[in-house]
C-alpha cells in the first residue's frame, strides 16, 4: 500500500521568511503551532516531508553543513512535541541553473514519492507561494495555499480534522 503524505514548504510555512535569507540557526525562527500541526498530521497517518528551495547553497551564502544545523534545530524543536518530519528535501541550485528539483518544478516531490512509496494523488502540499502550488499540480498532488494571515496549525485543523 502506498503512503499518503503532507509535503510542507519551509520558509513562510514552518519558519519566518527573510528577504536576506536564513544564514544561521539564530535567524531560523519557527512559527508558533508548527509542532502541534505536524503532530496532528502524524496522528492522522500522514508522512510529513519538507520540500524547500535553498539557493543559498548554490550562491555560496551558506554551506550544506550550516543548512543541516538549521534543520537540526527544527528536528530538536519537534522532539519537544514528540513528533518529527519523515524527511527534508532541498534544492541547492540557483534559478539560473534551471534544474528539475527547484520549485515550481516537481522534481523533489517526485523523488520523495519514489523514495517513500507515496501516492501523490492522495497527498497534499502546503505552501505559501504560487510556485509551491504549481509544483503540487505538476506532481498531481493537492496544493493548499497558506496565506500570510494564516498559520500551519489553522490549515491543518481546517483540512485534516
């Protein structure tokens, strides 16, 4: 049987977005309610996978090691809620590299679906941009737009309760 999954964008959904990019763990500010939201999704039987563009690596603003430290902060935060994300997929490329893994292209969603035996038709992608929704549509999963005045927890309670 294939897995149903909720894919999450990172910046703007899980944490505050910065115009000048997140370069260290101190700049990585997790939104209130994220732990509860992910825990609810896990309790409903979904895999939870983060899909994020991180051109800061391709632009040499931060290293992959620094990105791993930022993601470790998120994983440790989630442990406080007795929950976790199943995986984090990121595109390190710049837009100019025109890769298949950078949203709005669906490459990372398709890769995750192969790695985790995911039924994309029964899965969702919660994102804060049109690019996220385009990636969802291209991968044939359901896109949910998180608006600026909404939280991930509100979206999860609305769509998954």
